[in-house]
């Protein structure tokens, strides 16, 4: 819905036509990432439906909240394992940043405690 407004909000380099053109001419790694995200989303949706069928919605909500921490930990691991020395590319993963990483952990604890 906000995609047509992107050039006005974030500058002309975020124009939808340029994004589509970039995707059309991108390599297999970009398309592999897009397909990977789609498969991961489908897997998560199907598994959540399966959990509700066999247990309850409360269990689904607990699993949905617990899913956040492994994703964050994998992002931290990728950052420190990947070769992030190339100055022309954005670093992969997420680095540990004080005090923000502590706030993320505290927010996760509040989220899990609320379930």
C-alpha cells in the first residue's frame, strides 16, 4: 500500500519501477533469497496450522513468541561467522550492540512472560 509512496518518503532510488528492474536483472542469489523467504513463510504457516489442529491456539502463540529468539541468535551468529570485511557490501547479520542488544533480550523476556 505504501510502495508507491516510497520515492517521496525515502528518495528516488527507492522507486518501485527501479526495484522491479533490479529484481529482473539480479542474479540467482537474490532470487534464491526471495524463494527461501517464501518457503520459510509457507513452512511456518503450515506448521502453525498443524499445531492448532493437534493442540490449541495458546500453544501456537507460545511457539510463535519463542520463534523470535533463535532467529535473532542465528542473525548474531551469521554476523560473526561471515566475512564482513568487504567495504562495498552491507555487513551480514546483526552485531551485538550495547545497550540495544540487552534491551532486545529484556523485550523478549517481557513478551515470553506475557504469554
